[in-house]
């Protein structure tokens, strides 16, 4: 039976495709025009979201707090570890830095995806809803191409759903991600080449074996899952930020936020935040395409003008998308919001991680440090404006990158006797951890 709760509408030709079952049967594309990007529309009044957000004694336990506005029909199919209800934290030390060195009064929050209880990543919410949707429609085999974190999250949640998963990652994927997939008993194929090659082999595997493959950044299950972060910001903060900063690989985040804003039109007076998307210097094709078009005044056809980087070498493998097929979608959303796509020098990832550990006691991974680095880069390049509220999406914890943990060591001292052991003062290290970032302010002042 088709769902009476929701339906999928093609973003290109507006064809009503039906429910997720019909979507899977049509190989996750519009049967009329072949487009792979759809909107999910609900029969329930979207004003119901407002009730969930504003009921003060209501306890939200997971992303499925918003069950009526997710493309799952039966609660019996829910696969959850309590992800999605994570804190938005005020990080005043970033506000103090902006005020001291740039004379900007900013309100800075971070969204703590590293505290998700599944795998501690930005991908847990998407994996939970995807696993629930696949389970509901009796899918037993699935495959996905990933730079790392999607691999970990999907292997975790699909294992709970009893679904066999084949994961295709580039050969330079973080060992921690590979280990986690394997630990859940899911199959992992390390493909010789980059992420683009991993996607190619995964697609061929799916076609050869008649197996569904994840639809990527526009997958309706992923988009609908991640749009709930907007609901959470409204529930916890009562407002959307003026600026949203995220490390960028493919870009489901801004696609999902834009969908939530459209869903809540007429219920809340919302508009998209200014999107500042951050890529690591070792793999920044979207930034390169964006900067070229911006310099030329965004000429006709600019959305199709971006480079493809083959086998990019980067210290942030989870962001290593050298062939950014979603660039036309992401770049348009960014431009419409008066935002920017920028690059952060990945050599400074460890410096950002040290600052956060020192100031907040939180250990964040390379992609999260890239996002935080984007905040400092935005200050340096006058992208942020006085009085704005900024939200930074923390993507993952440091457990994803044990190599980064080793680079965090800076207080160690080799001694041969007690006479060499001075009583420490932690405050003496503050200047050390901030040195690289503060020195850039001086150089660029």
C-alpha cells in the first residue's frame, strides 16, 4: 500500500512519484524525467512541528521526536540510538576572540554532532532515518560509497536493522572508519583511487547485483533526517542563526536546512542563514569553482564551471570529494543566501583541535576543526558582520583520527631526574595553543 502520510515530488518536473517504496522501485529517480532530486511533502499540517518545538514539558529523545514529518510510516520500523537531540552550546571564547582582535560583537554557538550516541558524527541522524526507511520496505541488501563517516554510521545502523551493507571507500580512507565498518560485520571495499572511483565501482556493483545504492547528498531519507536540525535549533535557541558554518564535502547540510525553511514557510518567519562552506586546502574544488565565478561576476553557466580533482591528497579524508557533483546545487544555495565558499589551510587542523581541547575540554576531529577553522578564516577575510549570530556545525569527534591525537601532544617533557620537573601552570600554555591563529591576526592587521 502506498503511504497516506507523505509523497515524493520531483524537483524538476513536479511529478508525484508516491512513497519511498515507489522511489525504490523506480531506482531512486523520477520515472518521468530521470531526475534524482525530490521533495518529500506531508499530509499532516506542518504547524505540528511548531507544537513539538514549543511544548516546554515535552521531552525529545531522538530525531524521531519529529516522526510525523519524516518519511517513515510505522514506528515499529524505527532504528535509533537517541541521535539528533544534541546540544547547541554557546562558545564564548570564540566571541571573545572576535571582539578582541576584530572588534565584532558576535553570538557564536556550536552544534555538537560529536555527541551523537551512535557513532559520534554528523551522519548518525541520516543513517538512523535511512535504516528505518530501508527496514520498512524490506530492503535486505544495500551499498554506499563514502569518504568515511557515512560508512561508519550506515554500517552501525543498518546492522541494527538487519540489513547487509557493502561499503566502498577510497583507499586513503581513515583506518578508524574502515575498522568500524568491519567491526559491525559489514563488507568494506577499499577502492584503488579516490572517492570518485569508489562511487563508480559502487554504482557498477549495485547495477550488477540489482542492489539499491545510497542516493548521496540529495537522498530524500538523508535530507529529511538532517532538516530536523533546524527544528532543534528552534527548540533550543528559539531562532535560526544569521550565519551557518560547515565543513564541506558533498553538502547535504545546506540542502536540508533550505528544505526545512521551505517546510516551515508561513509557520515561522524564517529565512536561510548566510552559508559559509569550508573546504580543506588539500581538496577544495568547490572553493576553486566559486572563487573563479565570483571574480568574474557569476557569468552565465557559472554553476557548471568547477574543477574536478583526481586523487586529491588531503589530511582530511572525510572531506575528500574531488568531483563535487552537488556543486551546482550547493553554490546556488550559498549565493542566494549571500554566503561564501572558502578554503582552510589543513596544516592548521591540529592547532584548531588544540584550542578547542584547551578552552572547552572537547576533542574534535579533522572535519570539525576545518569548520572551526572556517570561523577564523571568515574573521580574517571580513566575511562576518557585526551583530550576527553564528552557528558552527561540529561534525565529528577525534576518535575518527588517532593520528590527530598524536599531533595534539605539546606539553610532554622528557626528564631524567625530579630536579627537572617544574610545577606546571596550565595558563602558561594558553599562548602556545593560540599562537598560530593570533599571529595571523597580527600579520593581516
